[in-house]
């Protein structure tokens, strides 16, 4: 959208020290978006000169400012090309134009940055570009095999930045003085390294060193460090590698002994490892890859992409236990590319930490914490300022879906519906697991990179550090705080401790925030009619103090009404039921059949023998007395229970969503004809004004036990569970749409919650709902899980402030 306005008197009086001219037609062009540190100014300089314009371009705290003069047709052509021919890493959110009545330089030039109030986005870190990849492979190039090669189209950004405006002095490259040749490239607007802040070469930039961990007297190896590391990896060693946003642990993914050793020493029992391959051809050897998935792997964001394995047994089972998908990424930096060229096959490339701790970013901590895991560390002398994990993406229902938003995506802002432009700045603190926080400023949402689970003290410390960092980077002073209703979330406690009469706190129900996040990223209007939010997750604190997690809620940004839910079932042992799926299974079976009838239902089944080894009498006492057995309408716990029924994950799940992931993997092995009909569920009418319509799983359990007795394959049973649940949810959605009063009618359904990262469930719901005529909104830019919660909180908080 281009707008014209008269210049201010200060702008009209602007003069330049160089020779200047006055053009009859001149414009002041303001460009907002991700336009600093991404080669936008030299690209503008080139376009302006090609269009025959005079003037200047410079960075300032609001983005990029262009003063351009020339013939009207040339200015029009320039504006069109400015939007069309952007640098690869830039993103223009808005261009405003107005007439300019001052003097302009006689030639178009690039001027120095102007520092004031920060309002420009810090670019995400970007994967190695094709031009730099060619350079490090060219023996004639001065950056041949140099592992820190970068340009304006690739390289570190968020991971090295300390402040704004983004220039070398405010990054961890400030300690490296440029050599003469790098300086010439840096100053040449025609060079792709013009003002590339991390610019470096072997003569003046960071250097590698290979250290023997746990051996104090061992001197670091610098010469041929890469070659030595490749030999070690091929011999089965585990290496700590200082990557872009933190240390990583690597080993040969084909070496079962090395992978199992890594699991044992990292204390990571079952969670799948990420893999890195030299190129797409290697990934093709192990996985099925669509064109869209190949584009994701090869793009500037270069996330981990979850891919269907061709033959899971080609790699050791310990790489991704119980799963039929592998998480692959391509080399993200020159260092990784050079490593993979020397490796014989794919490498495990996992975060450098002990399980559940944040990724290590400083050298001394790596020496102290990783010496029991890795024998060597490949390190370097460029400091990592900010921890940034790898992003995770999966193609589902025909579109890429971000499961973890970090490197390559954060902190790029997320556009909000236009009505949010008038909202005051606010800070949303997010959830407790998969935590992120969100700054809202001038109609944009700045969602932090993935922080992790705040129950870990080091993660919570990093979360607080990043709150301060983002406040400084974006010069953000909130006028309100937003947090989850849960009384024990550390993020919510922190928000409450910072709130005051001058800085009010807005509390948002967990599942309402999920719906609002889905609405916001789909640019759903603030004035739009309420939608039905179908939110399926593990648990969230309900407005009534109960545990919710399988909800059908009529909602807009400001308010919601709970219309339906999965029938609440006790969680015997509370949080113990989350860790031990058999507890949920027992509670669901008792709820479905009663204790007296359950024995006959289980008679002669292997499941009966299993449950006899468990303290079911203790659980029965909990259930009978209602002690330490909170009711939960949780979809996640329903998935856990059914996975336990099939013997996929009974005793203990060691990472969140493990049982559900195993259940999905099993269902994917069934053909469509094997499970044409899903298991039956019953739709119940409201029991009172306070208890919504519900979905009862009792008939499903009866049918599943019959299949178990008949030795129906687990894949078919898993598929029938997914289909039956989807059928029931759509049936209740249709009933609510037909039976509601006029003020409760809806034609749009928003899908959110961690269970919607299950591809089968998402695709079944989307297909069936669209087949019934509903408009279906889903997540793409932010995770459907709690990683997107902060965006929804920010949207709800802004909407309520705008209403007040």
C-alpha cells in the first residue's frame, strides 16, 4: 500500500554535504519489515541506478529510508522493482511514499545508518547460500574450505547480535578486525558482501580448534582440524561441535554402537535424534521426499524436516525408536557442509546438552558438561551471543507446518490483522512447556525462538535473559502483560511478579489462546464472527479450575464459550498419569465399564496379565475417593491410553507426546481399506448449564477390546482410533452448528493444540469438516502446540485492550 503526504518542514530543509541537486519529482520512501542486515540497501542502490535515479538509501530505527528523484516513469518502475526484486532474506511488510522537496545527491548513494528508537526487525540466521557454497569448494577462491564464509544472503544474525541497529560493533564479530580485502568487499555496494556484518576470511576471521575434552594439558589442534574430525566420526567417535546457535553432538548415524553410546551418555532414552546429510541425494537414500519437502530442506531457513522413512531398518533403531519418520536437515553453515563432505554418510546432529537442559553456547561450559559425552570438541573463537535451536517442520495436509520455530524463522515478525495496528505494546509470556514469549508492537507480533521447558532452571534463566534481550533489540516497553491462567506456570508467576497498577496483567485461558493464535496467523479479522475452536492437547487450566484438553469452544479474540468437550476422565496419580500411560488406560477402562465388569472384559487378554503386575488397587482407591485423580477432558491422555492398550507405550513415556507419536506411526502402516470405519464414540447432551455437550469414548473401548481379543493387527486398530475420534469431533461440530441459537452459529472452525501435529488427525478433521461446508483454519507459521501460545495470548490481550 503506497500513501502520499506532504513532507515535514525538517525534511524539506534537509541538506547534504556532498554536491546535490533538486528534482522536480522526488519521493521519500519508507520501507518497513525485515530489511536490515539482509542486503536491502545495496539491492536498492543497484535498482535505483538501473532506473536512472538520484538520491540515497540508509538504515534507521524504523527500517530503510529512501530519498529518490527522477522521471515519474522511472520512479514508478523503481517502486515496482523494489517490491518485486527483493534480496532472498528480506521481507517487505509496508512501503509508504510521500513527496520530497529537499536536495538530493547527484548520484544515488548508500548513506550511514541512523540510530534512534529501535523499530526494525533483527533478521533470523540463514543457511549457507549457493554462492558461498561454491566459494568454499573452489580451490582458487581465497575462502576455499573456510568454515565461516558468509555474505548478505546467508550466515549468522540473531545468534551473534547484541544490540541495534544491526552492525558489526554490536555483534560478536566486533573483536575481529577486517583485513584489507574484506574491507574492500564490505565497502563496495556492488559486492554481495556490502555491509555483511559477519564478513570474514581465513586472514582475519574466526578460526577452528579441535580440543580433547577432559584432558587439561592437551593443546588444541588447529591445522587440518576438519580432516581429523571427519576421521574421528568415521571411526565411531562422538564429537561436540560448536554450531551456529549452540553446541551440537554428532556421530555417524549408521554406527549403532556410537548412537547408543550417545543416548546413554546424553541421558536421552528414546526421543528421536535429528540427522544431517550432505545433500538431497543422501536424504533420498533413506526417505521419501516430495518437491515441497526438498524445497524446505534447501531453503534459507533449512529446518529439520520430518520425512517418511523408506526402510527404517537402514539406520539403527536407536536413531528414532518406534517411529517411521526421520528428521533430516542439510548443512546449515560452511562448517557443517565441510564436515559432511568428509563424512561417509548421514550424521546424528543433536543439541549439545544433557537431556532436558538448554543447549550449551559457551566454550567453558561445553568443556565441563560435555566431557562425559564426547571425546573431542570442534570449537572456534567466535562467541555465540544468543542460543538458537534448530527449527522443525513437517508437511501435513498439503502444507508445511512449523512444529518448532527457531533458527531461520525467529525473530521475523508475524503480520497481524490490520485492526491490531492501534493496539498498545504488550508482552505475552507464553506457556510452561515448549515456551516462547511474544512482543506486540505497532500491529506486529514478534515471537521469540523456542525456549524449551521452563521446569528446567537453566532454561528458565535463559528465558528471562531473552526477555531482556528482546526488550532491548526492539526497544519494547509494554503497557500491559499477558499470561496463562495456570497458577503454577513459571511464566505466569513471572508475569504476575512484574505486573502493577501501571502495568496491568491480562490472564488468558489456555485453549482460548490456542484459538486466537490460529486466528491471528490466518489474519482473521478482529471484527469477524465467532468461530468454533477445536483444541486438542495434553492439558490446560480451565476457567473452572479443572483440567481441559479436548475442547470445542465458540470464540473470537476477546471471549469464548465452552460448547463441547471430551468426557472428563480421572488422571490417577496426577502428573504420574502423564508419565505412565497405563494409568490413563486403567482409568478409561474403569470409566467405560465399571470396576465390577472390567475383569470379564479383560479375561484371557495379555493386557489383563500386564495390569495384574501394576498397583491397580491403589489406583482404584484414588478413583473411588477422588483423591489425587483430577478429572481431565484431555485428548493427549486419550491418545496415551489407547497407545497403552496396544502395548506401544505402556510403562513410561520419557518425552512429551511419545505415546501419541507411536500410535500415529502404527496407524500410518495401515492401508485405507484396512480401516474404512472408525471406532464408535457417543455424543452426549449437556448435563447442565455448566457442563457442555461431550464425546464419550466408552463404545470405542468396547469395540477396541473386541478387536484385541480377535487379534486384529495393531496398525488397523490405531487407524480405527484416529478415524473414529475424527468422526466424533466432526459430528459434534455439526450438531453444535445446527442446534445453536442465532448468536452461537458459526461457519468457520479453527484447529489448534499439540494433538493437531498428528498428521492423520489433522488431515481427517480438515477433509471431513471442509466436506461439511466449514471453512477450516489451521496453523502454518507457528506451532499448533504450546510454542504458539504466546502469539494467541498477545492477540487476546490486544483485542481486550482495544475494546476497553
